[in-house]
């Protein structure tokens, strides 16, 4: 695994960190990462979460969660409080984010823990504090407590939650002092079904919102007329790609270490299983 600074094109290889299996009958089920900037300690951190399950199948699972600090250049295991352990313990609470990475808002990374369809439970959002390196939970829109299809994102520096309804429309909620409904997006005629929708940024006059819809489709959504304007990207046909907002920075130190790279390569032969990003 490595960190890339798109501004300088420099790469920082992370030290290999093996997965500590609790018992031989446990197998990895889900793997998620999160990358965030800790503004308190001026440090970039990577969070790795691996969910286990028994080979023969069991709804009771556990997690291994570790965090990498660019300043320390090392991994550290994250200890969970009891109430957080209970959320991660049951299989119907599994971390979900479309690309597997956490959503950074403020000094925290966020993931949604959705309930499994048909199970009596409520959707939950967990937050990893990048400074204290501890997990907690945050409040959730009451109207989305039991939604079966939803996601989260960052917009205008705030956390947003999206609830998808019957593949025809989506409601967008934003958390400032409290949660409030921001706007509703109906399915554009150019797509067969609204499977996924994510607001990314406002236009300069804040009359439009840039939306990522399904896979590989960017549109401007006019908040007043409710109309869509598709953005074409030269050389990128509709396909398996997604968009991200990138802020140029020369701060991230990504100087490679050839000696460590050689050591990491030798270590690979001793590790039975290692997750790929």
C-alpha cells in the first residue's frame, strides 16, 4: 500500500502490516480503509478495518482496526469502547461506504453502519477522531433511521446523508448544528434507475450542485428549476470510475525509502494473507 500526492506525483510506501487472525476458524469478510488529515497534530493517517466471520457462518463477528500515522511511520491497533464493540459485533451492522473509504468532515472520518434488510435495528454513523484515534457515534436523521438504501458524503464542509427511494428519487440531508433536509433529487431521464447519487460541490453562485450519479456520470443539478445538465469528460466514456474533489498541496511528504521497499518485499513471503487496497 502507498500514499500518492497528486500535486507532486510523489509516492510514500507504507510499511506492511500483517493481519492478526483471532483463531484459525476465522476468515476475513469485509475490508475497508479511510484516509484523513489530522489537523490537530498536522499528520496524515490511514485507518484499516477488517471484519471477520467464522468459516462455517455465524452472525457474530469481530473487527481488527488499525491506524497508520505518517509522522510515526507505524501502525497502531485501535481499542474500541464497549458500546462501539457492540455495534461492530453483529453482522447486520457492517461498515458501508460506496468506495470503502471513510468520509472526512472536520477532524474525523465517518462510516455508515446500515441495518441488514428485514432486521429490527436502526442505521448508525460511526466517527473516528483522527486526533484521539478513538471511535464514537453521531446523531442521525430520524427519517432515515430505518432506510434500507442510503449513503453519506461531505458537502460544503458538512456531513450529508442520502436516502434512496424505489430507484426513483433521493433525499439529501445535511448536518450543521442539527440535521435538516437539504433538497430532493428525482431520477434524470438519461438513467434507467437512480441506484446511487452523491452531491459533490456547489457552483460559484450556489444555484447548482454537482452530482455524481450511478457510475461514471456527472451532472449539474439546478436547485430552482430541478433540471440536469450532463458534463462530458473527453476520453472518459461511461464506465467504472468515480469522481473526487482534490485540493492541491505540497505538504504531504511522500519521499520513498528504497531500503524499506526491499525489506517489505522480503516480508511478503512470510505473510499468508494481506489485504489489497
